[in-house]
C-alpha cells in the first residue's frame, strides 16, 4: 500500500460558508477578506503555523497531454490555532 504524505505545498479545496467561515480539520477560521468569496471554492495550503487561502484565477490544459496550468492568487493568510498540526496530522520532527 502506497502512503501519500501531504506537505505544505499541497492545495486543498474548501468552500467558504454563508457566514464567511472556512472549516479546517475541526477548526473554523474567518477574516474580512473572505467575506466576498462566500459560497465559492478556495484553495488552502497549510504550513503548520498559517493557512494560506488562494483563489484560482484560471486553469487551462497545456499543450502536453495531461498537463494543466493553474494560476492562484493569495486572498489572505490565517494564523492557526493548532500550530503543531498540518492538514489534520501531527507534524513529525
């Protein structure tokens, strides 16, 4: 069985709810910048200490078979409550 380890450069999609919150592994985060994206999908990177919230500006299939080029724009950074965890898993040192 192959194990996939998520690192801080992995993008994970989330939808911002009607209250402007993002649910992230048992926690809720909000920031004023997120309010204009309610109901939309955003993409999150987890550094272990901060969440980086991005909007996908565009994506297109490249000339090479199976390649997609996507452009993300940073919306905001959110300081995490639990800083010893990344993508819901305890960070091993």
